[in-house]
C-alpha cells in the first residue's frame, strides 16, 4: 500500500488540492491572538474573525478573505515553518516538521467531523466575533489561559 501524500511530499511539492486538504477545519487560526510586546508570547482569545462561521468552523468567504480582512494571513510552505502562533495541532506545522497527522485528522479518519468530536476544534467555544468588539481592550475579556 502506498504512503499518503503528506508522508511522501514536501509542502512545496503538494498540489493546491493536497495543500488545502491539510486544513483540519479546527478554526484555531481564525481566532484573534494577542502578542505580549515585551516577551513576544502569544495569548489566545475566543474571539473569531468576522468572516468565521462558528457553526461550521470555516470561513464564510474563503476565496476573498485576504481582500476583506486586512490581517488575514495566507499560509504558505514558507511561513508555516516560522509562524509562532500556529496551533500545536496544525497539520501544516506538523508536516513541515516531519511529524505525522493525528488519528482525529480528517485525512486520517476519513471524516470531516472527527476534529470536532475529538474536541480539537473551536466549535462551541467562540465567545465573540471581532465585529462585536469596539476597542482593543475588549479582547482581554476573552483571553484564554492556554491554546484552545
């Protein structure tokens, strides 16, 4: 039996469809994160991007997100190796570092809902949308003690 593509190809060698399929749909990258200016430490919040659909854990306008959300970051083979805020469970990060995908990842389980059943996604844990908050200080009320 042949190996799955994420074990045989580098991120740069993957097709667009393979690259997109690495996303497990957890929604963690769509949460607002606060960076401590002194230490560089990342603090997670339960505030979602204004385009985030909390029911599906997907972007409402994925194709146009970069034009509509000025601080949306398009993941690339280059930046997934250096972005400090990617979740520890992120498939892009795992594969970039030569690690395998966990059993709950949809590419392994064959089920798009497995990430939610495993409690890895932010489904049911969003407390606000960035469009609901007026001031930067408002995010502090939604800070999490650790990565979701």
